[in-house]
C-alpha cells in the first residue's frame, strides 16, 4: 500500500509517469495458511498506514491468535518533508489513534511493542 519512487522522480506531487503495478496479497489469509497455533510467530509490521484496516480483519478472521508477539510501526499525521516550503501530512490518522490501537491490542491480549 506504500509507494516505491522511481529514481529521479519528483517527490513534490503524485505522478502517473513510470508507475508499475505490483501484486499485493492478503496477509490474513497468508498467515492462516502458513502457520499453526503450535508455531511461535513474531511479526515486525510496517504497513505504511494500512494498520487501521488490517487489524480489524485480523480479529474478524481470528488470524490475530496466530501471532505471539508483534512489533508494530504505527503511521500517523506527523508532518513530512516533501517540497520546498511545503509540509503536508502523509497519513490521516492521529498519534492518539495509534495509542488507542496499541491499547486495544494489549487489552485483547496481543503482546505488542511500538516500533519506530
């Protein structure tokens, strides 16, 4: 869900030039097909802002129960350097929403660590 910038491309705005489609995958289904409850699973996750969409699905499908320990980088609307004189927010969620995500994961007995 992130972007891979083409060398030499401008970082000051979206460009449709030199875009390449890449195949994504359903992490929840992959996890359920690759590990069992007997496995000890440690996940280091950096999903560039999609964590707020991914975790509800992990809970809905029960796949979160397969994760024993989670290191999560939560992305929020801190200002990002982009262009001279501009500092647009890169993500929509707030830091408070990240803290709430971590708290709710811990309340659900997920051993989660904030990763920077």
